[in-house]
C-alpha cells in the first residue's frame, strides 16, 4: 500500500477552501488504497493556527484518523546524516517533514514543491 505523508499546506488549503487534494486523499485512505501519515511537525503547525471550534473538531478528527509520525531518535539521526546532501536553504520544519517522508518511504503531498526541490530521494505525490 502506498503511504502518503501530508504536508501542512494541504490541510491549510482544505481549511480555507473546503476543497483540495485532502478530500481525495481521505477518500483513497478510506478505500484502503493509501495510508495517510502526518508529521508531528504538521500537528504543531496546524494546532498553532487553529482559530475556530469547527476547525478544531475537524483537525482533531483528522489527527486521530491518521498515523502521526514522531520526530524520534531514528528520524532525527537520519535527518542529521542527510543534511549534508541538501543544496541551498530550507526551513527546519520543512526539512523534518521531508526526512519523515523519506524515512517512512512515503510520498509527500504538498502544494509547495519548490520548498522541497533541493532534497534528493524525496518522492513528491505529483511525481507519481
């Protein structure tokens, strides 16, 4: 089964528009065609930005429904060893999300392909 790690911007897009790729990914997950993963970094970023109780209920449900990937020793060590392979600047949060995707052998669903373009071996969902 294909694993898809959802970037923060995919969730934000849904919260702003009530549409987007998140709807399709959730449908595929419900049919057992993919497994949705979410980095604990995304949990932090989304939780920090929640403004309404409706959004909070939806987000809590999404997080309970998904496999949350922690930044544990293994992922931190993997990310540290791979940092030297990165050309150009990248935000730490984006880097950890990308490394979580690579470590878990997942595709990354993001709207910001440019943010992740310097990371070798990262499989973007749009590449598939």
